[in-house]
C-alpha cells in the first residue's frame, strides 16, 4: 500500500486472467458487492462500461452525508483489460476532484496484478472540503475491495 498526499493505492496479485477481472470491474452491477467501504448500495441499472465519457449512477449510503444519496461517475480512463477510472460527483453535478482508478497488469496468462487508487488530490472546492473529511475511504477498506474482487473472480456468482 502507498499513501501519498491526497492518494491511497493498494495492490495484490490475482490468480486470474486480466480479462476475467476486467469483466467484473466494468459492470457497475458488481460494484456494491465489490465495495469494501460499505457505502455503495447498488447501481442505477447502468450498462457495462465500454468507453471514456460514459456516466454511470450508483446508489450510496453514508451517515456523514445524510444517509442515502446518488453519485454520477464519469469514466475518465478506459483501456480493455488494463484500466478503468472514473471521477465521482453528487448526482446531477460535475465531479469535484476525486477519482477511482483500477489498473490491471497481466503477469502471465493466468495471473494479474491489480491496483486500486483512491485519489482526492484534485479536490479544491472549499465547500466540498468543509463537508467531506478526506480520505473518506481508508486503506483497509480499499484492501477489502481487492479481497471481494478476488472472491468474485474465483466464484461463479458474478454478474457478466
């Protein structure tokens, strides 16, 4: 794990091909099951992520933010079997500077190094900084997402 100013990255080696991992990550219907923070509740019936520029909506819950809310997630990085990245915003608003980055690096045909970065280094809006105390998600919660991803990739129950 690395914890730089405004950014936390966790990584682990998976005994699975990058394409299987990417298939799970690129479907927002899987994100609630993957979430190690417990904030993601469900997707708002979004299609699979296939390109930069797409927006997918998630149903969220956090006491500090008043309970239930929705986020719009703007896809800013997409490279099949290698990269998925999105910037998060309150539903109906523009992103305010934090993003999630999943990077997949094939180590062999059947193993992949996966890293997850939570990056809030671009948040400059004073009202957001006053409302949200970053990091909102801790390193152990990100590690939990990697554990859940490993379980999903190993099991037959993920949504394609």
